[in-house]
């Protein structure tokens, strides 16, 4: 997970995470990591259209966004 976060920062790449929100609902978020902290990451959230802090222990999984194959 840490390497993916670092790559998101370095290359300004969008990634997808599955996250447990404050209401204990699992949400899918498309984010771009801005900075990494001990217990959280600061990222631009494309769903909320703003900078948000995400607790690392609430991130269930993450991955790169698959780019479509052009014709």
C-alpha cells in the first residue's frame, strides 16, 4: 500500500480505495495522494471534490486505476 501511495504522489496518479466512512459504510473513493502521515493520508477526493484526510486503518484495500484499452 505504501509504495502505491508514494507512486501516486510522485506521478500525481489517481488511485482507488475502499474505505470505511464515519457511519461504518464501505465506500469506493477515487483519490490522488498529497502526503502520507503516520496514521493517515491527505488526498484529493474526486467524489467529494476536495482535500480530505483518510485514516490508514479505515482503508480496506487500494489499487491503481485500470486505464481503458483504446481501439
